C-alpha cells in the first residue's frame, strides 16, 4: 500500500509539473502573438441550489463566470485542468485535475456560488420534495452541535477522463482519486448526454451518476462519536447519486445569449441516511443572460 501511494504521489507531482509547464508555454505564446484559445463569459441572473444539510441555507446563484482555454493538448474549464492524451473524431482520453464539491453544502460562501457544478452531479425557498420520513429525524438534528463538526475542505481529485460519441450521444466517465490528503477517497462520475440544435436554440439533456466510496462519504456526511452527542454517530458506506439535467441556450447575437438550466440529484442512501442530512435530493436552477467577451 505504501509503495502504491508513493507511486501515485510521484505521478501526481509529474502531472502537476506538466500542467505548470503548459501554462508557462501558453503565457509565452500568448504574449508573443497576441492570440490565445481563451474564452471568457459571465452569466447574470437568478438561481439557487437547494441544500440538503440540516439548518444550512440554500445556495444562491447570481453571477456565473466561465473561463476556458483549449490548447493543442492542455485545457482549462473553470476549475478543471486537463491534458489530452488521445483524441479523434469519436473519442478523447484526458488526464484530469478537478475539485470535490460536497463541501459546498457545509460552507456559507464557497466557490460554488459562482460555478455551475451540477453537471454530475434551484428553486427558492425550502425543499420538501423527497423529504425523509423519519419520526426521530428532528430530534436527532437538535442533538447535534454543529460547532463540533470537523471542517469539510475542497479537495483536489486527480484521475482520467474518457469521452466517446456514438449515435449522436455523448458518453463520459471520470475515474478520480483524492490527492490532497484530506480523506484519501475516490469516486467515479458517469454521464450520457444528447444535444439538439435548432436555429439559435440549443438544448442538452443529461443523465448521470456519481459513485463515491466510504472514505469520501464519511469525510463529508459521517458523524463520528467524538462529534456527536447521545447515540447518534453515523458511519457511511459507499453510495451512488443519480442526476437528471436540462440545459437550454438561445444565441441573441455574437455577444449575448440567454441561458436556463435545471438539475435534479437523487442522493445515495449513504448520504440521505446521515443525521446531518434532511432530504434525499438537491435541485438546482438558473435563468439569466450570458455575455461573451
């Protein structure tokens, strides 16, 4: 196990070094010819992501900036960094560094307030859809002292991403390992999507799933005895969260477009059974205009 972890960390260090080298080359190239593969846009509108964690407020979505860069091999998509190993008309294989997102439900303000991260993975007000039916839930929540809970940090996940297009469907899988040393977990993200373009309208439907192992879910949703009162400690197993998402875009002109998206995540039983969680789903929605620089 020690040898495997040592090899992994050496691979991670080499990958990060490769990313830094590519950033340096990009900066030099951009400075030399004034051209780049950068794209910037900002969405302004109204939206919200419901929060399943007890007593925590829903997350407002008002400003959604998007930053991307596409080079010959290196790419950036908001908080994702990657390096393309194989690419053709039908498939692509990338090395990927991407953040975890479960910590957003435990922080009052987080980068998620400005990033659309519901792809793998809202309506204002309290969420009652799919609420847990447990007569002892309210009593359990009142017995938890949230000041005793450990901090949930945003972790860096490192792994591979494979995409394949067939019969007008796009398939994607990410196999990821936590690399910042917070919980040493792993997860697998799956998605299949279908895009339909008609004139200035573009619609995309996505069905996805995210499997997370016990180490990951315990870090975010577990309740060890040292942090609980009474007999309300909880240890999570691995679990699978499902996703259904709808995206709509309308291009007004070369600078402006309209955007609407909504998604529904059905949380795994390992998450929804936690005493920290009061519902089994997360709903996200946003509507607004997007300005493309």
